C-alpha cells in the first residue's frame, strides 16, 4: 500500500470513528470504535513504520497490539 492510499484509509477510518461516536453511547459502539482504532494502528505500523517489509517485527507488533486491543475490548464489555 502506498503512503497516499494509507493516508486515505486513515482519513476514512477517522471519519467512520467520528460518525460512530456521534451516534451516542452504547457497548457495541465502543467495540466498533476500538475496532476502527485497531485498523488505523495496523495501517500506521505497516505503512508509516515500514513493518510490512519486516515480517518478524510485524508479527511481534501484531501480537502485542492484539493483546492490548483484546484487553481494551474486554474491559469495555465488562464496564
């Protein structure tokens, strides 16, 4: 993915996050917004930090990000 496409993806994901946030409060909305944030983090890590070129580091960052996001989603569901 090129930097321009990554930027467009980040803008689209940010607009989607904003649209979801304006819908109000609800347990499922938090999970959706966190999912969108997860996708944005993947784009930043892969394209801007260049992890798509280094599969080992990408896998490590993916596992760490996955653990963090699952913990956040779990906490939001419990709360």
